[in-house]
C-alpha cells in the first residue's frame, strides 16, 4: 500500500511537471510569435511608407515636367537679345512668362507683359520656335491678358480652383526669372496668406490690386505671367508682382477671376465682355482710401461711368453691393467671376446696402 501511494505521488509529480513545461513552452511560443510578427509588421509599414514617398516625389517630378512644357516666353519685340547681360532686360524688352491654357493656342499672362487688347507680341515655345501673338483680352485692374497664337495640338496646363486653396499648402511658381537664359525655372514655397491687397505707385499714379494670393515661392520680374500651381499641377494663380523691398513675398492673381473667360475662349473662340459700368472697391482697399467707411461684406461703389447701364438706374456712389443674383460678394474677384459668365444684354439683380437700408436694383448689362 505504501508503494502504491508512493507510485501515485510520483505519477502526479511527473504530470504536474509535464503540464508546467507545456505551459511554459506555450507561453514562449506566443511571445516569440508576437515579437516576430510585430517586427515583420514594422518592416512592412516602413517599406510601404518609403514607397509612398518615392511615388509622391515621382508624381511631383512628372507633374512639373508636364506643366513646364506649357510654359512660354513672351516678348514685346522679336529680338530677345542677351538678356542675362542686359540691364533692365525684362523692362526694356518686355520679357516675361505665360502659360498655355488650350490646345489651340490660347495663352494666359500679365497685361504688362503682353500689352493691352489688340496689341501684338511674340511667344517662344518649349521647342525654341517663336510665333506672332495677338492680345485678344486684357484687364489692367487684374494685370491679366489672354493672347493667341496660330497653333494646334499644344500641351496646356489644367485650371484649378483658387477658392479651395489653404494657407500653408505647397505651391510651385514657374517662369523665366531673368530672361530666356533661365527659362522654365521652378521654385517652391507655400501659400503665405489669402485675399491680400497691395498699393502700386508707378508713373505718378496710384492703383490697388486686391484678392491676391501671397506666397513665399521665389518670384522675380521675369516670372510675371507664369503660373502658380498646386501639387496636382493645376493653375491656382498667375504670378504678377513682387515687393522689391522685402524678401520672400510674392503675389499671384487667383485663377478663378478669369476662369470663365478662359473656358469661353476655349469653347467658343470668342468672348464678348459684359459690364455694369461701375468702379468699386472691396473692404480691404477702402481702408486705404477712406478709413471711416466700414462694412463687413460687399463692394463699395466709388464711381459710375457715364452712358453705362448702371447710370440709368438708381445705383449711387457710396452704395455697397452685397449680392448679385443672390450670390454673396466678398470682394471684387467675386463680382468679376460672376459677370464674366454673362453676356451683354443679360439682366442682373443687385442687393444694395445704403445708409443701413436694404434695396434691390436690376441692371441690364452692356458690352464693355
């Protein structure tokens, strides 16, 4: 009996030891598998991350190469000259940049680069060929123009939406910063601010540009007329002016101000511009001219042209236009963007704020 008890204890002890060993081995395997799997996951995640970064860089390079092929050089005279050694070459030769916006030869640039409507200028394409161009539309207040060359099958840049841009997003400026020797230079930066207004004094005259995009991407005089693009390669603005007394401050006109004009030229081959016959300021500009005038949204009517459709209505100087056809106006770009979708003869409805009273005025647009 004693032997039986001893045998049973021995068997129980062995069983307990076997169970304990099994538990220890099981735990070890679990932790070993966890360590291995975690390590493998980390490697997989890191590899995927690097591949994404590489793919993004590749995408940006391809996007910039594609957009670069739509950049042109523009001169007011046919002989470009050795601009890198010519003092004030961009001024004397009228050198600047432009971007092709349709396959059949429409090009967007600055008015001070191409000249006013009906002027002629010269366009140099990526392949080095130079072509005669006609200015088919221009606006001195925006410092923008559209020119046309007789070509088809051209590579053109896509239009973006300047209302969707955010402060801090990455942008690229492309153009000819000094002249043709440095053509299609790409600089990068961010959107520094939106809806900027700047005061320009030249030839004894003072003017204002509003609704501008501010960027720290390097912009030099020859960059004028070149595009400011987002990471998708879409044009969100046209580089226009730079404050020469400060570094890292450049400006571009939002593309939405002229998008409807571009689309109509591309679709119809013409654009009959309609007008109200007013000269107005938004709240950012009025602060320069009359600091005592305050309003939240809308545009301040500063002048009404004689023989204009606005002159034939009850609209008065000092009125604040808050809406057009129910669309809220924040700045002058909003008004232009809407008017450019209309034709001469169309009627629009204006919501007016006058001496704290609200009224509605209907105006039939005329050809500008």
